[in-house]
């Protein structure tokens, strides 16, 4: 608990006041989440639906649950009652399902569009044409139960810090472009989710407003 407290304080000290810390709790046992909660953290990130609902059902109700991993359409219904922010919208079909399930629960679900910025093949996300197709579609414009709050991206998993910096800078400039082209006059589009344990300092320098940190808080998985 003392070590965790030290890690939390160390990271919080490095974050500007406008940057949110999401503690990535995937694979961590509930007791660890309980400790993080007692130390004041309220934003937890999980990448698997089953794990998130198991934990949500036993932990305090005022936790903000962030779904950060790839989300399958058929699993949206399980998290729709409570999820705080879905970071990983990577298709119009998925967005439609989130809207449909949110409507059933009479709520609006906040979402980020995940953008593919890395050089690696394995990462999920939209490219820029796909992003614009979604935002210009009649289907998107007709949705009343989702709110697009910003973008999320993962940089290449690389020691090449110049590459990582370029990828984050690119996502930041895309964020600003999309904000002025599609969300002018709205305060909804305000979250840029980028930065993990290995690269959050660079992400913050390049304009991140939300970092997703696991290992640097809880140790190696
Ligand atoms: C696991 C994960 C993180 C956190 O990674 P760490 O390197 O442990 O900080 C952040 N974002 C996503 C999408 C993840 O899957």
C-alpha cells in the first residue's frame, strides 16, 4: 500500500492539473483496486468486459469505469448500464450498438474514437478517412444516446522516442482539426486519451489530456 501510494503520488506530481489519470487495473486482483480506491483514485481502466463487470459488481459505485480495450459489439450490453467512458470505438457498427444499449438504459454514454497511429500492424483503430466517414454519416448524426468526447490512440511500442513523439503530435493535430471541423461551438469534444507507462511524459508534452497507466502504478504484470 505504501509503495502504491508512492507510485500514485510520483505520477500525479508529473501530471498538469488538466490531465486525468486513469489507473489501468486489468489483470490486477480486486484487493489492489480496493487499495487504489482508498488512496483516492476513482478512474479505473479495464480492457476486458467480463473482468470489468466482475470488478464493478463488488467495488464502490462511485468508480469511473473506462473501457480501454477492443470492444466486441455483442458485449456492449453488459457494460452499458454503468460504463463511464468507452475509449475504443473503432467502427460505426460498434457506435450504433453503444447508442442502442445506452438508449435501453435511458442514458448517454461518452465515447472516444480510437485512431490508428502506430506503425505496428496489430493495433486496432480507425484511419482518418474512416473517422471522417463516421462523423459525416447520417446514422451518426441521428444518434441521441452517445456523445463523442474526443480521440484515443496508442503509439508504437518502441524505444524510438522521436517516432513515439511524432505519432502523438500527429494525433494531437488531428484532434484539433476534428474539433474545429465537427465540434465547433461545442465543449463535448475535449478528451485526448494518449500515453501509457512507457510514454506518458512524451504524450503530455504533446498535448494529452488523459493518460492510461498500469505498470508504473502496480508493477509488472
Ligand atoms: C494495458 C493498457 C494500458 C496500460 O499499459 P501500461 O504499460 O501497463 O501502463 C493503456 N492503454 C491500453 C489500451 C492498454 O491496453
